[in-house]
């Protein structure tokens, strides 16, 4: 994965707790195999790879649906692992003690940008 900032959506797209999914691109702008998701919680921006540490597959089955019913934890749709939204730590499920892979996320002029961590 290369390290470059990539615009994934507008800040307004994250209103009302919405999650935005995207494919990570390489330096040429071509979409790669990896996908991610971004969201805003309590005024802070977060983004992670959409990859469950249990089996390395995408977390969600429904587009934009990542949270549990109580809207407290990110929940893997496959085997119901629960992750703390603010740090990606898995606190229950088959990958307990593991974590989601965070992406760097920032805002610039109303656009949300992400890049892979070092
Ligand atoms: S693939 Fe996510 S809990 Fe099994």
C-alpha cells in the first residue's frame, strides 16, 4: 500500500453518523484491492481498513452498515466481533485483543482525505 492522501468524500457525507466506504488507490489513482471506511464520532474523524482481523475479510454485509444495534461498537457481520470505534480494538469475538488497521484521516476544505499509516 502506498502512502498518499486520497479524497474519499465530503465532510457533509459523514453527517448523522453515516459511514462512507471507499477503495484505496495507488499512486496513479487506480483502485486497489483494499477498501476502507470513514466516519465521524463526537466531532472526531476516524477511518480504518475494511478488513476484519479474524479472517481478513470485509466487516460489513450491508453498504454503510458497520455499527452494532446499540450504535456503541463497530461489529463484524461475519462472526459478530465488536470493535471500539475510537481505537479499533476488538473487545469481544474471535479476534479479541486484535485490532482494526487505522488509516490516517484529515479534512481539507470540506473534503475528507485518508492515507495508509507508515
Ligand atoms: S471475520 Fe470478523 S469476526 Fe470473523
